[in-house]
């Protein structure tokens, strides 16, 4: 285990910030950017006032972490630790346990802001670089944290790094980090925002703080014995609110550590500057998960590339006009390249009557598309228990397996088992049926999502039976709606769990003159997250005034709206959408999404 992993791994919340020495460690107030000096004991040396004044210029780069849309007004301290290469953004550092009040870690190790469980409004955070004693509300210097670029997992150092824009009305500069770790008895100071903290003795707190809390203070002290492999400790006076404070060496004028915890009367603890330097340089800790070999999964099978010889995959010319895969945004996905890829279709995994594009990083299908011929449908009985297979045309380790779907997670078919089961004879239909049981066609779905399957899965059947369908043929696109800001991260699997799914159904519609035209309808299986996010991003008041997430519902949405949500380009399908035509007739504002909640066949717009 590295030194970084010793720092605050699993620190109990009952042991955060503490008074270590009951005398000789006064937390001096800061006013107008200067320390209000008081006499200090001889152990600090006769020149301690000079050392403090020499370091005062760093005070303006340290701020209070305040929360947006959260019941807690603020929760810690942050300070400028670096500047990004673009010259427009700065990096601030605080503790993981501070950031996790409003954010959670995603698959990339970033922190994304969560939502209130009561109002479903997204949280946020900012750093106010003032909040000093005597400051007026007009003296605030708040800067929004745009995103946490790093949020440590629970087995790593208690660190979170956020990105802010360079302030326009005032200047802040990164605090430098020491080149070598702190030394025993080195004179230091913690600069931060101690708050009233019931975890410390109230009488002793009053001796030091005299009822004045929540403002910036400068607390001198010393480093406690420093030994290799031990937690970096100091005796500066801290309380709740000092989480994330810098520990500044008054001799070297640089930061030796990031304060994160303490035990009353014993010691306060810090993350080493060397750990912070590693994180800033991109050297991020990773957890190694020891797993049994996939080959030992008895219930799962493996299909080698030769098994798929003769698979034609998706036919884009199945309908009267060519319908291609949607165009995907550049850089959004790391698509697999199967060993039998065709020159013009370098990423399609081809199966019987369907094909799909697969993201090896997300370990998930991105888009699946199936040709359905209702006139040639052959009913294939489902075998129980299900047997699933890995597709060795792409790396097996990029695919989820049986052990990755624990508890209440289901292996959700993206291409429905019944959809490709058609052909001129039963063996072809059986082959198509079996092809759907490959992990490349599965997405982890929470069991509560499946409560809506009767509506979601019955869409194709109803549309095929409608009078608008010609020759009982349809093409159906399906996939997860990825949202790294919203989707919960499955630590044990190393992926995000998609919360929403989309579907686009395309068919030929017979017109009055006997000609055919494409007809495309889009659907969203969701609790409403995507719709609220769309509204909130556009500052629509409905998004924050009681918008309710309910059970999973099926919404019919416009193809154009689905394009906005996914970033995909469905080309001519957006113009073949009857919901978009209806929106034009109703003169709906462009700023509003076009969607209809599907409660039954009569609510479909076809």
C-alpha cells in the first residue's frame, strides 16, 4: 500500500478536525487579508511575526467551500493548487469528504454533482475567497466550481480537485508545494474556516474561539514526528470546517500538506504534498480487483470468430429507403473493432438480422439495430435457464459476464429476443434467437426498470399491427442513454449503470397515392431525468419548481429531442417523425422538448 493510500482511507466522520493542544496554539483571525497578530510562545522563535507576515500573500488564495441547492450552507476549505494549460482555469483542492456532500465519483475518477433526493435539483459548489472577520456581504469573492476533475475513491488519499475559472475582479495564485516532505517540529500554519464543532470540548473551544466561528483563521503550530510509512501529523488548532485547509511551512513559504482529520487531544492529520503533486501530474491511484477467470464461469459460454461466419448483420436497405446507423459524436465512444469487420462497417458486430456498435470502455452496446419482418415471424420458445455467451471477436475482458450482474441487476436485451426471429425456415430464426444471448447485446438494468416492460417492449408489436405499417416490416434502433453526470457508478464492475434507454422505430408508411415514405418514432424509458436536465440546462423554471421523478415511464419523444439528449445524428429520420409535425402544428416553443407519456396504445402519436 502506498503512502497515499494510508491518508484518510476510511476515516470516520467522528474524527475530523480537532484541538490537539489546549494552550499555546491560538487560531488567529484574518481581517482584510492580514493576520491579526497576538503574542505567541517562545517555542516559535523570536522572528515568528516576520515569518507570518512573509506568508500573508497566500491568504487570498484560500477560500470557504459553499454549497448550492443543499441544506448545508458550507462544508470546508479549498485553496488554489495549480493552473490549467489553457490559462483560463485554475485548480482548487479540498477533501474528498467535503466534495462528496454534493458530488459523487464517476467511472473516470471525476466528481459529478448529485441531485437533491427531495427536489431533484442539482447540487453545486463554489469557493468564496473572502469570508473574513468584519467582511460585508458585498466583500464576497465567490467562484463556482465547474467540475471536480478528481474525486478520490474511499481507499485513496482524502483529496478532491476542482476546476474554476480565473476570477475577473480579483487575483488568486496557486500555493506552491514543498519539494521534500515536512520534517518533525517544522513550524507550520493551517489556514481555513473553523466552525463550531461539538466533537471538541466546548469550554476549550471557547477559550480559543470566543464564540467567533465560520471565518478565516491562521492557526500556527508544529509538525509532529514524521516517519516513513506513517500519517503526516500536526498540532495546529482545527475544527470542523478546516477540512481541506493547506498546511503552510512558515520557513519554506510552501504547502507541506492538506489537512483532513484529527483526534481531540492527540493529533491532526494531513495528506502529503508529494501525494498532491502526483495527483496533479496525472498519477492517479487505481484499485486492483482480483477476480476469478472468466473461463471458470460455468453458466457462460464463449463463441470464437468462426462461429459467426455467414452472419450478415443489419441490412440498411431493408425498407424502401436506406436507413444507416446514426452518426456518433467524435470522441464520445471507444468502439470495438471486431476481427471480422467489413471495410465499410469497421465497428459493426454482425449477427443474424441485427448488428450493433459496442463501447469497450463502458463495456456496453452503444447502438443496436434489428430488421423485423412480421410476415415471416417464427415463434421460438425461450429455453430456461438462459445461457449467455462472450463474443471473442472483441476482447472478452471488455464484456460483462455473469458475475457482473449481481443481486437486483438484470441482463437486459437491447435487441429483443423475439425481434430477429424470422426467416424462411426455423433454423434461421433459431440462430437469430440464440444470437441475442451474447453479452455484447446486454446492458445492466435495475430490476425496478423492468416494471415498465409491458409498455416498453410492446411498442414494436403495436406499431407493426398499426395501419401505417407496410408489409409488416420495421427497423428498430435501441440503446442506453449515457449520462456520466447522472448514472450511478458500479465500483465492483467499474462502469456506470445506465438509468435511461431509448428506441427509434422506423417503417414504411403507405401514402394515399400508393407511394412509400419513411415513418420514424422515438421513445425514452426513463424516470424523467433527461427531460428535467433538458429543462434545467435551458433555465426553464419547471426544472427546479417541484419537477417530480416517479416510477419508470415510457415517453414518446421527437427524434430531434433524442438527438439533443444523445448527441447522435439520425439524419433523415428526424424529418420522418410525426411528433415533430404535431409540435409544428401546435406551435410549441423550440426551447421545450416534445414528449408524450405513453400510458397505452391510444397515447401513441403515429
